[in-house]
C-alpha cells in the first residue's frame, strides 16, 4: 500500500482536495485533528506535556487547554519546537497504526494530510507527496473569508512559519493547482488512477 502525503500552505485548499479523494474512496488521515486527539488521549504524551508546560496544560476536568498552550508555545520558537518534538513522534505512531489498519482493509493507498509535513519530518514516512498550490493573495483572501476572527497580519505570521511555497513545489512529487484557473476534479482523478496503477 502506498503512503501519500498531501500538504500546502494555509488557504491552499488541502481539505477540499482531500474531500475529493475521499469521494473516490480513499482514506485520509487528518494530522491536525489526530494530533489534538492524541494530545488529549495518550497518557504518556499528557505526562510529557504537563512536565514541559505545567499543570495548566490540561484543565481540572482533564481537557487539553489549547488556549493556554497556544499562548505559551506559539509566540516562542524554542517552546514551539519543544511542543512539536513531543507531539510529532506520538502522531507518527498513531499514523503508522492507522495505515496498517487501512492496509488490512485492502486499500491501494492512503493520504496523510498535514500542513507541516516537511517541517515535522513526517514526509520521511511516505512514498510520495502532493502539494496543493494557490497564489498567496488568493490564499489570504480565502482564509479571511473562512476565519473572520483572523487579521491579515495573523495570516502572514502563519505563512511565515510554514515552509515557502517555492520549497514545497520543489520537493513535491505531484502538484494540484487550486488557483481558480485549473479544474480540481480532473487533477484528482488523474492522481487517483496513477496511485492505484
């Protein structure tokens, strides 16, 4: 079974492309959602996070205190690196278990969706990577429409923390253009044929 990564900058449309693959019956692992699940449910990781960031990391009811963690980790590159170094190995194991189960079900390939596929090192587990590309102005406009709580500066900050589009394109095995000029469905159908081949 092939393990295919799918990445792209904020607002590129990764989720839309993943939904098209799902319509074709392809299982998709959402790294962001699974990371949140693993942080809340993996006892060893909970202990590691509490030791690194303090008791406030989890509420008295045992829920992950995302607001606190974001406030402590995101502004400080060293703390963010520390958080990622704790979380990514656990998510990597979770993905490996998930992929093994999909292989048992007989799937030809699966997708791992991750914004930070390269930054986290997760691409090393995969056979190929798809980058979803859209120009920055279009991505910013999409995010402002989707997330009214964000400012243009917020979006630029997030973009600044992600690998550059040029670098993503250079490293990609495949590119899906979600730029309002190319049709998405034929691109996805073509890749699906290739991966099943």
